[in-house]
């Protein structure tokens, strides 16, 4: 007779590559029913439309065939439902939305709206229930991207908007209200319209709502982030130094309102010319590496300069680029949902700053060494990346007056010399700590500077 333990033992051979643990210990296997030679169970993943879903289902079916006595197998794939969404408005249309993902940029013209539309359309094509909210009041893009230029939006007697639909994807944009006319609005009116777009739309039961955020980090962006419980965000940029410079502002904004940043999508990173398969990085290859070194934030996707990214959205949504980028973003979201980040305990004194993680890892770096490693715009030229800070100008008695944590990847420091604009990723602190230890053979001799 087939036992539950036999089934679990086989399923524990399926390893989730994002967590490096088996799906049984992760709690993904549920609702098991064994009736003679018939075995049925559910594999509940963290997010809907997860690209690993068909992979796990196939592996589970094959593993069940290895158990003697199993004659029939039913594997149901599902996703964990997000409970208890907090909304700031009564009867908000967001109450039945499982996950809200913001796509943001700190500078216009980097392809943010195209990436947001690509993500939403690709997810919808996979069978997920998806909505796309164009939150840019002054420059709405959704009407153009989906070729929906007829002004006007249907509404209920309670004055709640009914979103437009295109190929199973629910859409809402201020452009649907205004048509092609300009939005000549002052701040209070913008905030009022924004609240209506956020809470006054009947989205219904959605797996994902993708918010195409307005470019920048001003009042509208803060209003959205503070009045909607956003589960995670993605920052879109280009490799050009002017765009990379503004990424810091986006990271700081989302950290201020407690929205996790999954990573950076670097658009127009390279092109592949006709006749060769070589990637040509016209802005230089250091874009992604620079972002990770400076902010500790991973570049999760590099998108090329290609006609599909500026042409038909239908063609783009069916492309390998769209599917690969969507896979990365949804897997990153699933990992963020389940993981419990281990934030370090921070101590600092007149000589050093020490980070100690709950697993016992410790990194100690001298104040002077860390201050000299600052890569902000005042210490490193934003365009050439040449050092501007004279190491000899750092006071011998430099020390931290305040230390804060950014997300789960970096710290900020208010220094005694008045400097406070630098990010210090954990990776940088670990590297400085390791170098100091190798240099003196001990991490406690005080020669870290």
C-alpha cells in the first residue's frame, strides 16, 4: 500500500532553485489524498504564473511513477493567496488583488511603460488574471501602447470605474478619461484623480496588478506608495550615467515607504548587429556592475536595443526577451514573499563599524576605510567614475554618528565630517573587512584603516 511518507520522500527530491531547499520542507506540498493506487496532492507555490510551476509538476509526475503501487496521479498546481491587503480607502477596488507590483523609473524616456506593459501582457498570456494601471497623469502611455484612443470610461452607479479590457488584460489610464488632450492640473486635483485611479476602479479578483509609475520621486509617487500596499517594485533604467545617477533616488523613495525593490531592469543595455552574435555595449559594460557595487542592488535583467522593444506590443509580449524578463521578475517576487531577510545588528564606536548577522557572520571595518570607500556623487565623478575624494582629507578621527539600513542590502552613515549621501552595500563592507583581516592576520588589531 502506498503511504504518505513514501510520496513525501520522493517529492523531497524536487529542489526549488531560488531557495535551494526541497518543496516538502518549504511547505509547498498540501492536501494529499491517497486512495489505493491513486495519489492526489497540491503543490502551492508563492506566486501565480510562476515559471517553475510546469517544471515542478512534470518532476512530481515522474517521481510518483517510481513508487511501486501508484497507478494514477493528480498534481494540482496553485499559488499562495496573499491575505489581509491593507487599503487606505473604504470599499477599495484593490481589496481582491493578490499582488501589486510597481514598475518605476527616476528619469523619463528609459522604457519603463514598455517594460510594465510587456510584463502585464506576458503574465496575462500565461493565464494569470492581470491588471495594468497607468499612473502617469501628465504623460499616460497605455492608450498608445494598446491602441485604445477612444476617450471615455464606463462607471457604476456608485461612480466606480470599470477598466477597459484587451485580450484578457484589464487596463486603466488617465488617458482614457482625457483622450489626447493635455492634463493641465494642479497638485490637489492630481492627488484627487490619483486616489480615484487607485481605489475607484473595479479590478475584481486579480493575481497581479502592475502599476506603471510616473517617472521621478515626487509627491505623486509618494502618494501612490503610501496609500497602496505595494508588494514589491522594479526600477527601470538605461546604462547611461545620467539615468544610473537617479537610481539612488528611487531606491531611497521605496525604502522610505517600506516597499521592497526586487532589482533593476537595465533597458537598452546593448545591441546585436546583423551578421554576428556579439553583444555591443554602446554605453559600456559597467552599467550593471556599477549599480551593484554602488547600491548593492542586483540588475535582474538586461534588455537589448531592438525593434521589438519599440514596435508592436503583441510581438514583444511573445518574444523570448519578454518571457525571460517576466520569469526573472516573478521568481524574484516569489523569493521576496517567502524569505525572511536576516538583517544585521549594527554597532559602531570611535574606530569601527561592525555588522553581525543572526547566523553568526560578522564584518568589521574601520571608519576611515569605509568613509574612503564612499562612491556617492561627491566622492566619485558620476560620469567618469574617477575618485573625487582625496583620501588624505578624511580626518583621522572620522566616526559614524548615525547608521541606518537600506532594504536588506546596504547601510547609510551620517559621518562626523558632515557627509551623509553614500550607500555602503553589505558586499562592500564584507570585502573591506576581509581585506583588513588578510592584511594583518587578525580582525581585531585596529589596523583596518
